[in-house]
């Protein structure tokens, strides 16, 4: 034989109980979460249409390794990365040093609008000895450097040298000159 017991239904979550003088439960609805009306949906769609192209533009930045210089003892490698944001921005350059394997890069310099000559962008890097990395450039609009970093168990000194012109540097960005000019490929 089955026995059914009728239990009171639980109150919905949007209701609260309060007890009045007669000890009966009274349901008081609370405010519902805000809902977007037609105007809210239109505003959200416009916001998406405005921000989506901006997010796409941000992904059009290229970061290319344009120069590598291993230290004389071969334990550390310096890499020059050219950052190209497109026609409306100048070239940015980042210098990283790391041991050969496994690679853990340490950023030692950031330069913006660095040039090697009157018409060539970029930075020349070379090692003076096993522990000294020299960065040569004619001028830079902005530049920050670490004076020394610890990599592969040794201290690497970084020496930025401004006002050094490289007359052999071809005009333009470093990656552009490495890949060749489009009219030269014919």
C-alpha cells in the first residue's frame, strides 16, 4: 500500500517570506534582473560593431626576428625583434637575450623609431666579448635598457651606443630589406 504525503511546494527563488501577525507566509516578489529592451540591444550591437574592427586592427601587428647574434662562447643568443604596426606607426624594436636551449627570453631593450642611418630603421647588435652586448643606433625617439641581466649563469652587460651611423644599411625597415623589395623579385 502506497501512502502519498502532500508537502508544501518550495517558494520560488525570486520571492521572500515574511511572517505577518497571523503567522501566515506572505510572498513578496523581489526585483527581476535587468533585461535589455530594443534600445539596449541596439546599443549593444553598435558597441560590438565599433569595437570589433578595433580588435582586428590590434591583431595586425607583426613581430619578426630580424637579427640574431650568438655570444662568442655560444652560450647566449641576442635577438632583435622588429615590431611593425602598419603604415601609421613607426617601427619598434625589442632586444632579447636567452640561453641556447631551453630558451627563456629576457628582454633587455626596447626602442621606438630607432634608426641606423638617415633613411634606415633598426639597431645593429654585436658582442664585444662573452659578457658584453653592444647595441648601436643613430637615434631613437624612445629607448629603455637594462644595464645588466643574468642569463645562463652569467651576467650580461648591455651597452647602448647612440649616434653611430651605419652607411651600409639600406633604407627602410630591417625585415623589408631582408625579404627583398617587391620590384627586385621580377
